[in-house]
């Protein structure tokens, strides 16, 4: 029983060691993102997101630090298709990505 416990503990520690570098990178990415509601973003950002969504449903909004720049990213759904839009703090488009 003791050998089995030691083996399981060793495997668990090995898994954490191997996953560690990959996990820390993901945590860094998420630290740069803040989930927000559409009502919480500044008025210029809200107007820009709504304009770029063009009537489509905005399903989520995140404030991100992207290469030292603040951007607001929204996931948008329309007609069963999803896309991502990004605007700067001034509400002007940064990029569009379609799924």
C-alpha cells in the first residue's frame, strides 16, 4: 500500500513539474484580462462595440492588455456564427476575427 501511495505521489508531482511552465504562461495571459459587462465599459468603448457588432448579440466583454495597449474584446453572435471584435479605449476598431 505504501509503495502505491509513493508511486501516485511521484506521478502527481511529475505531472505538476511538467505542466508548470505551460500553466504559468496561461495564468499570465489571464492576468491581463478582466471580464466586464457591457454596462461597465466606458461610454466610448460601449458605443464602439455596439457599432462594430452591427446589431449582433454581444455575449461577453473583456478588457485586455495587449502588448502594452489596453483593448476591449467582445464575443459577438449572429445567425449561429461567432466573431470577435476589439476596440481601443476610444471606441475605434482594433481588429475583427471570425470563427
